[in-house]
C-alpha cells in the first residue's frame, strides 16, 4: 500500500468509541482484543522471549498493560509488573484490567527493578495518546532509566512521552525498538522527534470497519511511493534532449560553486535532458571543464537573464546564491516568472525579508528556513510541523516541502509524509541534490505535488541505499548512482 492514512488522536478516540458502540460489547472487550493483538505481534517478532517487565502508568494504556500481563501469565511467561502510577486510582476499563490481573494471582513490584538486564522484553504501557503536557520529574527519571536498559523495549500503542498529533516530546520519551499501535495510524508518529523514538511500527487495526474509517478525514498520508509510472508523460522513442526537460539552476555566488553543481548533477541523473547553470562569473569557466554535460554561464550584477529564463522549463534558484545585492537582483527577476520555480537555500532567506504571494513556486525549507519565512522561532515550527507546512502554503500561495526527519509535502490542502531517509543524510549538499531532482521531475511533465512527493521519496531512499555501507561519512554525490537506479 503506497498511501497510509494518518489521523489525529481525537479522530482515533472517536473511532474507538464507534468500535465499542457498533462492533464489541464493551470498552473492556476492545481492550482485551488489543492486548491479544499485541501479544500475537510479540510472538511474531520475538518468538523466544521468556521473561518480560511491563511498566504501567495511567489511563487505558495502563489498562492495556495489565491485560497483557494477565494473558501472558496464562501462557506461563514470567511477567513482572511495575505500576508507575497508583493502580487503585484507575477508573473504568483500566481499573477492571488491574483488578483482573490481581484476581488472577498477579502482583506488582514495589519499585522499578534494579536489574533490568534480566528481562528479554520491556513493555511500555505508561501513557497513551492523550498526553499533551510535560511529564513530572519522577516519570522522566523512570523513562530515562528504562531507556538505558539493555533489553528490547516495545511500546503499547505509542511510546510514552510522545505527542500523537505533532511528534514532539513532552520532557522525555520511551526509546522503543518497536511500537505496536491500535485502530489507526497516528500522524505524530511519523515526523519530527517521533522518528527517533518509535522504532519499527506495526499497526493492529483490530478489524476497524471501513464504514467507520470513512467517517474521518486523514490529517496526512504516509507516502511510500517510488514508482514514476503514471507520474511522467511517457517518453516516445523519437524524443530528443530538448524535449526531455530543460532545467536552469541559478546560484553559486563567489566561493560557493559546489551547491549548483550538486543540484545540476542530481537533475541530470533524474532524467532531465539539459541542465544549465547561471552562476557568478568566477566559476563559469571551471564548471564545464570538470562536468562537460552541464552548460554554464557567468552572470554579472544587474545582468538581464531573461533569455536563459525563457529557455528553461523549470528554474531552481538558491543553491549557493548568497544574500548580497547580486543574489537579490537575480531573485527579483526570477520571482516574476510564469513557470515552475523551485526556491531553496539562500533564496528562501532572501524571500523571508519580504514575504509575498508567489506564482508557480515550490518552497523547500528546512525548519530554520521555515521559521524565517513564517517569522517564527524554529522551536515553534518543530512543535507542529503539520501546521507549519500548511501555513507556508497559505502565506506564499505555493507548494511546500518541509525537510527533516519525516519530510512533509503539501499543496495547502493535503499533506504527505516521506517515510525514507537516515541520519547520515545530515551532511552538506543533500538539499541541493533534492532541488535538482524536483526540478528534473517537473521538467519532464510531473505535476507539482507529485514531483515533490516522488523527489523527496527517491532522494531519501537513495540515501538509504547509499548508506548500506554505513551512515557516517555519507555525502551528497554518493546518492547519484542510487538515484539513477531508482528512476531507471
């Protein structure tokens, strides 16, 4: 399935209520079904576990933990339970889950065991999706102790401490090796800080009917799409380089030629028929000697570049552009264009000085650049990346791609998340390469939203392939052969 719908915690709570009303007799029965599904997954992924610690907190997440403990104990698994919150204050289904655990002969540890290395698995049933505030120091200390445990950690529904809507951390968060989630996928588990904490994610829908799911509009979609079939206009046998897409890359101020070169190479490897660079005169003679496939022209301050702009199907502006008068003059000319323009890097910083509605623009900021574009602190951008990407689209009447772990792509109405990429891609030049891929796809007939989604996925997946020998030391040019492999 290429597209996985992602929902808010409010929507999932309502789905849960409808499931109880129409499909099961009670909330407790649904809790037991979730616990059984969790155990089935445990045996699938960790078939040899023998001893398990379940840490229970409050709310229904704790209830899930107590039911899991009871069902595992019935299977003769050695189960220890540590209640981080007083179980006698649990209510409704969670209280019944604890009472059934005690009635079955179970008991609870008075404190968190000091020898966590004796367990095969540690189950996090501390907090569920309702968390929306900072944790207490006591709970933070417990979570940090658990995170240092030399055993596998499996989260029930969501890692405790993670916001299910935004992906931010409320003080501390369980570092899960795997999260087994219920009912529907939570949008906050796939972007931002969540990528660090969720581990492998398994969804157990608990037979959620399509009739219930259809009543809710996803906030976003996790997009696994890599195939370019039906995205490009198919190439006829008689196509020539002029018809295969002409990309113009504008940037490379004094002492900064590398960024435009990376962008140009990525565009060529992504199928563009011709790529031209407009750059500072200091670099114009050097670039074609080293890269003869790239056309290159030096441009002076206040030089008319309308002829080159007219030549291109798509323009990229920003890689190595700088922020001086030379750069500002170039950007002013490009913003008047009536054709697709990918705005990246320094061009984004220049644009932030005078925010304005744009025509046919695709903005590709990272969080700090997005903060400048929206005149917000970067922490506010990361606090709700979904809201930030929608606000970029609205403010600049554009398509936007918000880079980072779990890159977000939006046209102002729909949001897609890229599931690929790795920390090794945190190196210079990666964003320049992405801008070239986007431009190449646009130049070959791809619509803006599809170009952004496919480019983000192929770029990040190429990073994953290139990192097969190790993430540390990965550089942008390592991706080039992998990009060609993926689009070939």
